C-alpha cells in the first residue's frame, strides 16, 4: 500500500524551464529523501532532510533544491533543467533520521527534458 | 570502484525454481545490509534486512550474510512470475551512509 505520494508521475519540459516535483508521506516518518534513478537504473541520493538537518550530496548541481513545509512534505525544485536531468526522481522516507532504517519509496516522477 | 557490487547483472529462472542473487562489498565498515525489489513503474520496496552473520528467512526469501567475506546473498525459492523485478542490495556503515548496488534484473519464465 502506497504511503509516499509523488506528483506528477510524468513531466515533459524544455531545456531551461523550471520544474517542481511534490512528495508527501503519511507514515509519520521524520526523514525524507530524494533519489535520482538514471536510464541504467542506478540509484543516487540527492538530498536527505529531517527537521534539523539538510544533507546534500555534493555532486548534485546547484539548480536542484529541496523545499519542505513540514516533516511530511519534501518537494524538489529544478531551476533550469538540462538534458541530463532526464530521469526518474524517487522520493523516500524513513523513521529515525538516518539511512540505517528502512526506506519507503514513492512510485517516482519521470522527467523528460527535450 | 563501486563499493557494493551485485552479480549477476541479469538472471533468468524458470517458474518454481531457485533464484540466487549476490552482493559483495569492498568496505569492512559496512555492517547493515538490505535487499530491495523494484517492479517496473514502481519505486523500490524493502524485502528484508540482515545485520548478523548467518541466514535470515522470510517466507520464500532467505538472505545470507558473511561479514568475513563481505558477502550477502538473497535466495528465492519457488520463484513466481511476480518475482520478476530489479533487485537492489544496499549497505550502510556505522554512520548509516547507505550505498546501493547497481541491481540484478530477475526474470522468472513461466
């Protein structure tokens, strides 16, 4: 049963546009994440965030930024998309504030940049 | 070099057969291991975790961990078509930095 909800499921946009993906979890978890899954299906963490701390993967371009209104929501904003941003973006949550706990993923948001 | 390596990249097993997936880490700091499964069009879902040497069984799934050889495996008995998916191994060190393998694509042939 899905408890991490992502919107939109699919988005096509042009190079240079701004894009936002929304994520909400109903599990009561205190930590949320954004992952990028590329065409080879590799999973790369982009951000992890709890009420106290934002951890950014240093390889993430600065045009990406997380936005959180409360611990149940973590959105992803891409200021000016590039072709290499085409991927599936996966939101996840966990309890306990560390990657040592089981992650619960949403179904993903597929981005296609043309 | 990738710290968590999975093999094989792809595996085809007849329905009802045994599927065996492997994962080797190159970092002795890894202490916690997970297996996740991802069906097409969905996000990964945790199958099971294993933190101690030996076997852990959950239904048709058995994970085996050998910390000395830095090897963890997943065995699926009586494989079903619904087991066809991408399987990820993930490992965490004591700082809980989660490192993912590149996945094994499992195909169960009816």
